[in-house]
C-alpha cells in the first residue's frame, strides 16, 4: 500500500458520513418545509415516513446529512401525494422521521 493510500483511506472514512445520496424530484423541489404553526390554513393531505442510513461502515453519519436526506425524501413524497408542504412530526430516531403533508398553495 502506498503512502497516498494510507493517508487517503482515513480521510475517506471521515468524509463519507457527511455525504448525501438523495436527489429532489421536480415535484419535491416545489415542496416547502414549514413548522406546524405555519400550516393552520392549509389542507392536510396525509403523512409519510422517511428513512435513511444513520451509519455507514459502523460510523455515525453527520446529523445535517441525515436531516437533509430525510427532509428531501419527505418533500419528494409530498409531491407524489399532491402536497406542497411538509412538517416534521417528531424527532429523528435511528435514521427515521415522520412528516405531515399539506397542500398550502391553491
């Protein structure tokens, strides 16, 4: 193993947990993330549960990466459900979070 590989391998394991693998769909790009207090005049559409990997190769992923992926998955689901807004319904637990889906824009 060369010196480059010896240095690069640990760096890869440090950076890998920060990576995100979820892309927003065209519908998901239109969906917003709001707080419950901001959807009082919106129409409830349903709920969705987002799930992502919390650990990679036994290493806990960064909270920001997990949150970004869960939110992106929820926004994509909202678009498929005919909604345009998601509201987190509880905390992230083991890479999983529930979201309420609303239609706020007529």
